[in-house]
């Protein structure tokens, strides 16, 4: 028998973005919210196993190779202080002679929280069953930015392009492996991953 499923409409409300950069400061700060919905596109990777049975072109089996996500966030209400701090941390305008070829995961990546406003109000949440608190991305690499709108008579629009990559939880004790260690996480909707500092009404 199929699991009972009750479809409903889902409206997240405004999506508030908080960031932290573990290499410098781990406390999340408010970045901003969007003019329109952020765009999130997932991509899965697979490896091919070909044999003489299937031939060299068509795989007889495929292996799982992980997943990434591309993010495009168009901010027209944002904190410039947070934005400039973010730039200094992950994409400074001046870089040292040793910057080329250096690893970026854990150094130039950020943590990103997309917090759904409609979850913060109990009455509103009741209207949208199974609404998650938001999406937490533990390892995000900013890959580009654009300012498509500036000038008189219009608010500035800042578009941030980023890639979310799976974060591997390290093993804390080399003598003992506990649940959750040496596992990969692309994003999370678990309430425990949303600290109190990202739940401040904006």
C-alpha cells in the first residue's frame, strides 16, 4: 500500500539569506533578500561501467558520483557591509602572488542559509503543511557576480552566482567513528542546522 500523501500548496514567503565564512568568522550575518525567487539547479554526476557485454559506448551499469547545485541570487535589499566583508573573505580585489592554484574549499567558501519567512510564524506555517525552515548549504563557492541595474530612479540589483558543493564531515577521533562523520552533505533542511542567529525577523 502506498504511503498516504496529502498534497498542498507551498509558499515560502520572503527568503532571507545569511552567510558565514568559516575561514574567518563562523557567526552568521544577514546578507539580504531577493527581488524574485533565487534560482537553484541541481546536477548529478555518474560514472560509466562498460563491459564487452554492453560495448564500449553504452554502459552496462553506472556509479553514483555525487551532486552539486548552481545558485543565482538576485538581491535588491541587502547589507553592503556584509557584501563587502564577503568579498574581502572569498574574492578580494587584490590577491597575493600565492593565490593562483591554492585550494578553495574551506578557504574561499561560505556557509549559506536560505530562511523561509513563512516558517517563522506559527499561524502562517499551519496554512502550508510540511513547510521546511529553509535550506542550509554548508559549502558554497561564489563563482561570479553582476550588477545589472544601477543609476537614477531604480534600486540597485546585485546578482550573485555560486556553486554549492557537498561538504564532507571529518572524523573527529581517529580511533572512533561516530554517526554523521565521513559523510557528504550538499544541503540540509534539519532545524538543528539553523542557529538562533539566522532566525531573527528581518
